[in-house]
């Protein structure tokens, strides 16, 4: 669909084509802009935490590319009849997260809408040699994930009244944590590729990375970290519709060890968790095997999670083999 859209003139060669969520524009030989935008509807009851989550989620695309956030602009859709108190709390949560990132909140735009929505347009900066794309994964790389999965499932349970916001607060706090620390360690160690894990789930974003890199991958399901209670909720069919949509889209790329493409246990809760749409998920990093220990050590010292969930293989491109 995007191929049918008009393109800028060929002379504007500074805008680099990428497979990532953020656009990279080289302004000079030593400076690039990294720009992204993201917003969504509330997944928690607390306006303040919604603001924190939405802001952290938008900033994540910049961190995933090894860049530093510079400015952010609010994007707000708000029903006028809800009043301004809750909106003020949302904006407070977002502003604090932008400040934590060391960026400047530079304004924004709001509209009257029937359903609340909030997010940010973010501009970051980096040198060209600092940019980390999701298209550089190489056979032999280890795959490291920096946050647990399952916040989408927990949010669905919250909406259904099956748990309280206090029950899911550990997951909320982890999701609201910036990926700044993980990005700093990633940049210091030197890695081949990175993407953040968000709406397409772990396997969706991994599939994009592998396809962009013309490689395949292996994921060990038992090694993927999940929030408490996620498997039990999935077994009760408590999850958002986007989970099954992600599964159906990615399924042709998957196969069990020794099986054929698409031949997996589709209703296994452990597998379904890997399709859960994440809000402000962690980074998924492809790191050379000889730098793997240094990455895990740096993440641990920085107080950041780090789980080795698989590795990159020679192919077929874009395919994922699932192991027990």
C-alpha cells in the first residue's frame, strides 16, 4: 500500500529508507535526526500512568535506534465532556517521562474526539555511526529481550474486572520504565540490530527484523520472560483481539523444530503470549556472540532486565523456529 504513495524528489537523498519505526534524516556527515510518532487509547485506569506509558512507548522508537531524544510534542484527542482534570494528569505523567528522558516538551496539538488518545511525536539525534537498524542481524547473533511480555493480556483482564490496577502495577511500572538504560548499554557494547517490542508482539517484531536482515531465527519459548499470571489468563481466553491478529499474520513464518512452516501448537498459551501486543515493551537486540556476555553484564549493572531468548540463523529469511 505504501508503495503507491508519492515520494519526494530523488534529490532528497538524505532521508534514508529503513525498516524501522523511526525515520532517519542525515543533516550532515556527523548528525542525523531520528523522528517517530506514536499514540493510543488508555490501557489502564489511572490517567497519570496512562500518560507515563504512552510517553515511554513513543520515546522507545528513538532508543531502539541508538539515538537520544531531543524534543517531544504532545498528541491529544480528548472528549470535551470529560473535563480537564484527567487530561491534566495524563499530560503530567507524559511530561515527567519526557523530562526523565532529558528531552524538551515543545508543545503539541489537541482535538475533540469521542475516545481519549494520547502520545508523542519525538525527535532524537545521533551520529550516523551510532544508528542501530533492525536490518543488521547476522547468523550467530544472540537475541536478548529487556522486558517481560504480557502487559496486553493483563490490560484485557483489567478491563474485564478480573484484576485490579494494583494487581498489575509491577507490569505497569516495568512498561513505563524508559529503554534509555538498555539503549546506552547496547551502544557501548556494539550490536548488530535492534527493535522495540510493541503492538506486533515479540514474534511479529522479530519477524520484521529477520526479514529485513535476510536471516532466520530460533526462539526458545521456555526462555521468554512473562509477567505473573499471564499464562493462566491466556488459558481462559483473556486477551485482546490483536493477539490473534498477530498470530494469524506471523503464523506462516513459524515452524516447530523439525516441522514444516505453520505447523505449531496454535492454542498453546506459552506460544500465544509471544503474540501479545505490548505497550512500551522492551528492546529486542541481536548481539554478536562474542559480545553477548558483556551486554548481559551491562544490563544487569544498569538495573535493566536481560533475557536471552534465542539466536539468529542463516535462514530461510524471516522464518522463526520455535523450540520448547
